[in-house]
C-alpha cells in the first residue's frame, strides 16, 4: 500500500516482487492533501483472491483511488505519473482505477501486463463490488458494480501497451468487459489482446463510455469476441489502425465507427 495521510509521496521504485494470496495486490490511495507522483512498479508477480470478513479490498491485483476520507476535507491531492511494467497477475477481480473528482488521477501507464481473471468460490457472497474504503460517504465506501479486467473512472491520461486479459470459463455475470473506461480523457491502447468475459454473449472486449480522445492500434480480437469496441459518447477518436479484428463478429457497436479513418467493419 502506498499513500494514506497528508504527506506527499514522490519518486519511488518498487520492483522484483511476488505477492501471494492477498485480498489486494498493489494499492495507491489519496484521501487527504498529500499527492502520489512519479512511481514505478516493475517486474512483479501478483496473485489475489476474495477473502471472507471485513478486509478492505475485493481481490484487485492493482487499485488506484482518490476521494476524500472526511466530509470536511477541503484539499485533496492527486495520483500522477505512475507506471506498471512487466506485471503478471492472477486474480479473482480486475484492476480498479477510480478518481471521485474527474482528473485527480493523471498519466497512468500499463506496459507489458498479463492479467488472468479466475473464478472464486466466494463470488456470490463477496464478489461484484468496488471497494473504495476509507471514504466519508458510505455509498462510496463499498458498493455493487459490474467489473472489468481493467476498469478506469475519471482519469486524464491512460496508456495501455501490450496488455493481455484472459478469463476462466464461466466467470460471474458481473464481469462485463476486458477494458472499461468511463469519464476518462486521452486513452491510448497499443497491442491489446482480450475479449468479453464469456465468449459469444453480446458484451464487448472494450467499452469506452464518455471518453474524450482515443487511439487504438496493433490490437487483436481473440476467438469468441462478439464486439471489439462498444462506444458511448466517444469524442476526438483519432486513430484506429493495424488492428486484427477478423475473429470479432462486429468491430464497432454502434456503427458508424467513431474513428474518422477506420476500415470497414469485419462483418
């Protein structure tokens, strides 16, 4: 865990780690005025799972969040310039990035990350939640929410380079997408591989919801992909190029493509 109190944390490197059997792998938390900046996580193996009891964390391999801990909190720091590189993770939940006030998380990079989402015997009783504790408002502490391999809310600047998301068969219904970004600006995706959690259903590999600025290139839709990219209120989508979507039933939903120079749909 990195961050909690009012003091800033800057210029840190964490590398060559193995995390086993944890309720959460890596967590960055801003709850007061102290910011977290210029942090590198490199060469890390993570294995997380759901746990019984009142532990904070719901099996996320990586968690970043910014929100006030106290109702009277008037100053709040930021998370910016964070890199996760050469990460291999097996988990019973996905990555969560949550900025309660848009833009409090900036410039997050995932580079060479392989994520395998596992089924859990505790899915029915403990799964399908986002856990942001501590938070002053109980409705934001822990709440029901559909999940993704990587879920990002309220961030400015998300770069995904050489990312692979895989799923156990028959994962719970609360998983929706391999990648889900909402209320986020400047998303760059390069070398992404992944499909929706259950092959053949009508969810999508990628959902971009209320996103401004997007580039998707050099990515691949695996066998069983129904929709490669679903978009809602996607603006300033500049480049869709060199993507292999031949195995996807549909490249975009809805049509037409939000990218001005995208090729014709796969079928």
